[in-house]
C-alpha cells in the first residue's frame, strides 16, 4: 500500500477541520427526531407532532416523534444530551425541564450546559378553579376567606414538584395566605376531590380542565399569567387583585433544544424554520384547540426563559421545603 502524498495528507486534514462546517451547511442530511419526555396523546406530544410535520415539509426530511416518558424527563434528556451534536435530534423542553433542574439531587446531564435551546414553541395558562355551586364565586371571595381563616383553605394540585404544584406554592407565598397545598396523583382525582367538597380550589394547566369549565362543573376564578387569556377573556388575572399580587405572573411553556455543541448555523436554520411554522394559521389553530398559544422566540430568548424559570422554581422549592428526589 502506497504511503499518502503530502497533498493527500493536507487534504485529509482540511476535510477533518472543516467537517463540522460542511455538515452544518448541508443540514439536514438525514431524518430528524424530536424526543418528547411525555406519553403520546398529551399536549406536549401533539405540539411536537404538529410542529414536526411542518418541519419535515420545510426541511425535506422525515421528522420522527420519540416518546420517552419518565419522572422529570430524565430519560429523554439523557438520550438527547448524549446524541450527536448535528441538529438532527431535538428535545422538547418546558417549564417542567426547569423544575427538574432543581427538584432532583442528581441528573445524568446539566440542563444549562448540555443543551442549546432553539426556540420557544408555545405558552399556556395555568388557572385557579373552584367547584361550580361551591362557597366561592370569585378570587376576592377566596382571598378574603383565606385571610380571615388562616390554615383552613385547601388547594389541590397534581403531584408535588409539578409546575402546577409549585405555582400554587408561589401563589400562597405571594398572597401571604396560610393554606394547605394538597398534591394528588394526577388531575382527575384533584377534580373529583374539588367537586366532592374536599378541596376549596385547585391549580392546573388550563387544557386538562377546559372541558370541565365548559360543562359548568368547575368555575375558573383567575388565570395565573400576567393578563387575561384568549380562551377565558372574562376571567381575571391573579395580578388584578392588586396588593402583593400586583406583579404575580406564572405561565407554562414548551420549546425545542438540541445538544449544546450543535453548530450555530444549524441552530439558526432550525430557529428560522420554526418561526415560519409558528406563524402559520393552521398551526396556531391546532395548538389553540389545546389551549396553547403558538409563540416563538430567538435562541437567546429561549435560553433566558429557561434560566429564569430554573432560578424561580429553585427558590420556590427551597422555600416550600419540598424534598428533592
């Protein structure tokens, strides 16, 4: 076998040096995958499938949805953190991703160092509900009762450490109420307890309780974001109560991220395609059916959102003395 000539050696070295650049320039060169840390059929999964279909059309490659449900999204996060940094494997991130960063004692990845957020995809409201026909008809009635009866108010949420559970903790801390946060194993038992009179109120993402609201079983008394939501225009935002709640603002969100070492050119390309997709009327309409608001961002804004949520929920977890898993 002949030894390589000097020219061949130089060419090989150059190809190695510029390989990341050329791979970025030819992106995508194979099918893409969106790893979803939730089971199929939920809002996260449908968001990924809606966006993934349009992304496939724009990039000319199949986009596969890979559901990897697990506590805290750890399985999905580890899979993406350890995959090739070429932009072909993405992770659906959310406010739950930010919560997990502070809720678990250890994880097989660093949420801020191992991922490069590409864009926010959607935001969605959380809502404070009471039972229709119960003792409370408005947020002010609930607050007045809580202030005049310390420790007697019971607010239900899904599992301890979920965004909904921590939002309820933040609501109590901000309002100064002394009340009990009661976590349940999922949303259905919370609704059952509230309608049965065993709870005074509940905090949940709007989508899972919208049918109960429309049927008249639950009464929404406030949304937790900074303004009234399009789906419930007559329901006030918590901050409208004024006082210590005047700056209250909690909403949930989801987005896409890639492994941290993904070439910048690929991140930019994906971001550009996502902004176009999220502006499509059919995408907005599909997400709206789930009480989600299509809402993109720059990669830098997505980083800021993730960092801010990690800081906020870390503080809430510490103040509520929630035991780390």
